[in-house]
């Protein structure tokens, strides 16, 4: 359990003592946003619609599965999406970097490699997301840019903002360092869509994550239903923002676990997975991309799919169609889209 887990999700003495610093942090980030909003700090636009998927809290909220589902939805609707990411944890000496399905997570980050493998669409990472977006347009001719994270990266001008609220919601409601928030809760009133992972409060759209199948890390052609692991105990490994959610998911499938939580974006080494008991090892898909090179026969990962509120998908496509029309973006003919295609005045397909 890290510091924020101990103190950032409740009202306690430590959080109260740090509250003045949180107020200062919140004022600084609000001021920075206003400087961008009024043009004192410069944000750059690109020729295609930019959709930012992010959150206002530290740690995992479910952004990456949502991005993967949006890629699928955009393809179904005739768009050619591409993904930009900061490449958190990547140690590359040069940027931007094109991410391939066999990319090195230590160079470009674990989530971009996972997205490249899952989505099979162009993925470019660069701490400067504007530069990454331009590569997607110039090299791959993408006509929609999805930014995985980057809600606070205001230098890339965005057309649609989607904020994801995770299972732990907003904690004690305080900004860093007293709480888990990178921006004040009021920021959620300014985005276009708020998606609740696992639960949706007023005005939010519900997203649920499903993963009932384990895939063998050494041989991806081999898979097993989670129910097949009920006969014994398994090692559960998670190096994500909220490992407890992964463990709860496995317990919900009635598996008996030995839990092994690691820090988010942990760089796994073979010895990390050498446990005293010789049992199957189940891990997240994000962790799996860092363990492929030393995968043993008993290593498995659980891919999850995001299921979205149909109303969200319809409203998102309508909003995107309006933005695309204004930017002169045309979808592939013969793919009218879901929701957007039923409203000719918002259809950016060109007829």
C-alpha cells in the first residue's frame, strides 16, 4: 500500500495537515488551465479531431480499455484512428517513437505496447503529444487522434474530452498531496463526457470491464476460461494503479489467490515471479507485455474489454461527426456509423 492509498482516500490527520498545500496545488493547476484557455500559454491544433481520454486522479481508472473500445467503435464508423501517448516510463533516447506489437516497454512504456498489440492501429509516443499527433497524420494518414491520458497536457488542443472516474472515485476530494487528485473535482464539469468505471453517478455514463478468459503468455494460441483455475490456488500478480481491483475480479470468478501487488508500471524481472509455491501465475494484460521475454508455461494474463453505455457511444459519435465535418474529415464510405449516420446534418461522410 502506497502513501496515497493510506491517506488519500479518507479524511485523516495527515490529509488534514496537508490540506493547505492541496489548496495551493489546486489554485496553481486552475491558473495554468486559465492561461491556456485565454491564450497566454499556447496550445496547438492539428488537422484531425483530437479526443483526449484521461482522468483527474492519480493511478489507474480504466482509461486504456476505454481507448481500445473507442478504436473499435471508430473503425466500425468508418474512421481511421491513431493513438498518441506520453509513453510513461519509456527510456528512449529519441522521440517520437512508433510503437509496434513487439515493442520494448522499457523504451516506449507498457500501455502503448499493450494498445499496439490489442488495437492493431498506429500508436506513436512522445512526451510532446503535438509532435506525436503530427506523425500520425503525416505518416499514417489517420483522421482521428486518440490521446491515451493527457487530460492535463493542454499544449495539444483537444476537440473532445472524456474523463474516466475509477472504482475508488475521487478519494477524499483533495488535490495532491493531501488527496489523489491532479485537478479539482470541478474540472469534471468542464469535460464533454464523464465515464464511470463500474458505477455511474448523476450525468456519468457507465463502463464495465469484462474478462473471463486467461491467455497463455508463452503461447497466445492457448486460452482457458477463468473457471478452469478453480481447482487450486493461483498467484495473482498486478503492477497497475489499483491492484485490488484485479484481485477482486479473480475472487469474483471464485479463484483462490496468493496476492502479489507491485507498483504501477513496475518493470518486472524474472525473479519477481519466482514464487515458493509452484502454482499458475495470473497477471494483467499490461503486466504481460513486460514479462513476454521470460514467460514460463504457467504464466497467464487476463485481457479485459470495456462495455460502454450505448447512449454514450451514440452521443460520442454525434459529437465527433460534428467536429469532423467542421474540419473537413471524411469517413470511409459505406460505413455510416452508429448514431451519427442517422443524423445527416451531422454526418461527416460527405453524403
